[in-house]
């Protein structure tokens, strides 16, 4: 049920759009003289537009991260750090004619490249690629292996990369990565993930006894121009998706007593 909600009940899901707009249309059909369903339909359409714009995405992200989570800029910002951890953010898989393959999702690609940048900037010795197989019925390679491929292509020496390939959730990532680092007597590390995911990740890694420093992955390639604040675009919808998911995850984690 949780996997279905992750895959289908999010802002950019066609199913979510059909459910919301369909409910408004049915309400209007059953109460054609009422003003309420018309207002609801207008608000639903406005919400769809707003969450797909840079300004709408920024407003959703602000309570989660705001200016508190930034990209690590200088080695001084990570004094005493010897390890960088890239938290996976999803993969894409396909099966065509019996041949299967996988690749990191766009968000994971940005995290991996940020991890490579930080690793080089601070002169770290260890880079952990974290992520297992979140969807056993679809994914064919561990996320950590796919991240490792990106890191090697970005110039990271293979001997410096550790793979954590057992985790399926952020909580599991914190536990598995902490065990890897404790075995190497490492406590202080840089966490690389998205800005909205960072507060939850930092809290979970601290709970495992680590001393993490944050470096948020960007939301777009440096070569990609920033969209106009009022223009809908896929990147902003993706950011809004992540923000709404993170609100739900924070509620769930706190209800379970994990944070």
C-alpha cells in the first residue's frame, strides 16, 4: 500500500490529477446549482498550476529547508570530515525483449554529482554510495551500484567508493551507513541529498551517533537556465512532489517515534 502511494498518489501522477479533478466534476454534476464545486474545481486547477511553477515550489520547500540548507562551499565548512555520503533518490528500470537495464533518476544524478564535487573540494578519503533495491519487482541493479558508476565517470577513484546496498528507506540508510562508518572509526561526515530531504536525513544520522554536515544537491544542471517564476515546468513540479512527500514522511516518522 505504501509503495502504491509513493508511485501513484503524488502531485505529478496522472492518477492523482484524475482523482482530484474527477471528484470536482462529479460534485458539480450532482449539485449543478451549487457554487462550492465550482470553487473547488477552480482551486484544484490553480493548485496544479502553482505547484508546477518555481514560486509555488519555493513556497512548499521553504518550511522544510529554506535558507538553512545550502551547498558546502569551502573545505573550512567541513573541517574534520573524512567521508561524503550520497543518499540515493530513485532509479529508473526497463525490460525490453528480455533485456533489462537501469539508470539513476535525475534527482539521484544531481546528488551523485554534488557528492563528487564535495569529495574533491574537501579532499575526503571515502565516498559512500547509499541505496539498495527499493522495488524488487522492478529494479534490477542496486541504486548504490548505479551511483558508483556516475561517481567513477565524474572522476572519483573506485577504491575511494564504498557501497551501501541494503537500504530501502532513509531510516535504513542511516543505520547501514552508520555501521559502515563506525567500522572505519569515522563519525564526522558530509550528507548529500536534496534540501527538502536534508532535515530528516540529518536527524536520522545524528540519532545513529554520527556528526553530519549538510550539502544540498542542486535542483537543476548548472547549464540549465532558471525558468521564470510564474511559468509551469517539470522541474518545479518534481520539487513540489518531493516537498509534499517529505511532509508526509516527517509525519509518518514522528508518529512511529523514529525522529
